């Protein structure tokens, strides 16, 4: 009642009745209440748009509805069980001005809303996903080559939909890890589901003639179910980051040994032959229509191995073959 009507007329005590009579029968409770008490009342509003409605009552409430005390709690509720919550809260606290406590947290709330609800490219393939469980993918269709380019140029995120996207449907927000992109645009990636999202709208982007378009969606990232899932996702992120660093280090070390032994040219030839074989396999896969019942042109590997590790194994295999040929020639 206080926030719906600027003037509140109700049955009150005798002392207040005299004030109401002196004011022509109308008495503003909002203007008489203590500011701290009003902030306590406003703190029970959980929806930000309701805070905006309360701020439209009068100037005093509009000022109080911009208080950092109020919006700090709104930020904590909104960001609860999100991967970026700790970083967002820390950044907002570090940049908070000391000379004022008005409007700072509200600006951070609005800024993060653009990250919680955003546009993502969509990867479409049937299957089951679990938050925090990585999935190896080999992407070769033009629309998904484009998806890798977009994701790597932004925040490495895309939406993994296990069924045709519809308004209100639930999908997964995935991160790209240990990405290996080949010269022709094909890519080996690790897709890590880090959150669920609700699709609010979708569209398409034309890629090439006679090829399926790339799907886009505008989605709201949902909070994780509980802290246990949050810990699992964070642990998976750290594990993939560690594996990626080790794999890159081993790849550089193996390349150094190959160059020192004089096998670099032979390895390059072997790599070209392997790439030709892979191209032929990809063409066969496209003709056979592999990649799931929805027709997503990709190969999904259930092995939780990072693609950089596969590249390292291939390099060591070529090195061993070249070393064997050298021994045979010398004998």
C-alpha cells in the first residue's frame, strides 16, 4: 500500500489523526518513516523491476532505491551459484567509491545482465550431457568451423542443444578447451558444459551455398543447481587447463627432438598423408550421415582426452617411425 499510493489514508492512532486532519486528511507515511527502516522494507523486494516500480513513487524512494546497500544484496541473490559470481563481487567491491554509496552496485548489476543474457552460436547434436563432464568433438562441417571461429574470438562459449531449439527450451552453455584447428578449418575440441540456459529466441546465419546455416540463440544462463555442481565444474575447468598446458609443453619438446634428429621434413610428409586420410574419412562420414539423429556433421568421442594430447601422441608416433627407419638404414 505504501508503494502503490503516494498518499495513504488509513485508520491510525489519535496523534496521527490530528496530523492527517491538519494535512487535509492525507498523510504521507513514506515521507515520515526513517530511511533505515525504509531500506529494510525495500530489502525484501527480490525482483529488480519491482525496485524500479517502488522508485517511481516519489523522489525520496527513488533516491533510496539506488542505494548500494540495497543493490549489493540484489547482486548477491542474482549471481548466486554462478561461475563468475566471486569475480563479479570482488570487482564490484574493489571499484566501489568511498565518497558515495549510491548507484555503484546498480551499474554493476546492469553490466552483468548483458553477460547473463547474451547471443550464442548453437551446436546441434543428440546425446546426453552432464555439467562438468567434458566431451571430445571433431568438427568439420562449415557451420561448426564458423562456430569455433566465433567462440575463440569471444569468450570460448557456445550453446550445445541436444534437440531442435524452441522458445523456452533448456540447453547447455559449453566452453571450448584444448582447441586444435587444422589448416582446412577442421577442429578437435573439448566441450565442457558449465551451465544450463533457457532459449529466449533463435535465428540463423547463412554460411555457404548448399550447406546448413549456423543457428544462433539469445539465451539466459541459469544458476547452477547447487554448490556441489559448482565445485565439479570449477574442478573440471582447472583440470583441462592443466592438461592443456602439459600437452603444449610436451608438443614443443617433441618437436625440438624431431628437429634435432633431422626428422622434421619426413614428419611433415607423414602429417600431410595423415591429413589426406582424415579428409577422406570426413568425406565418407558426410556421405554416411554420421553425427547423430539430428544430422549434426560432427564426430563425438566419449573418451575424456584432450585434443592436444592426441596431437602429442601423433608427433611421438611419427618420431618413433622415423627413428626406426634410421636404424634400419644404418644396419
